[in-house]
């Protein structure tokens, strides 16, 4: 099943907003994979290598949390 036009626009906006993440939608799940895997220190702080959320809005919230963690570490 393909994305709706609105979902395609949302995905494109997410790709622009979160360029450090590869984003795909599969079977209703929105997947985000960090383009550069997190370091051990980042993992310990809560940075995920990848995750899936049902969406399209839940992954934006999760990505914002991830960016917040990285920013606090000075790595955003």
C-alpha cells in the first residue's frame, strides 16, 4: 500500500527537518534509522540507532527527543 499525498508531503518535510536520519514507511510503520550510528556514549544517553512508530506524527516527536539528547551532548 502506497502513501497518501499528504503522507508523502509529511515524509518529505521530515526528511528536510531531520537530515541525519533515513526515513521510510512500511506497513503503516514509520521507521527512522540514524545515518551515522550512535557512539557508545550516545547510546548510554538514550540515542537510538533506529526505531519505528505508527504515525505520521509519533516519529516526529521521537526524532525531536533524539535531537534534544544529541544537542545536550553537543553532538546535534
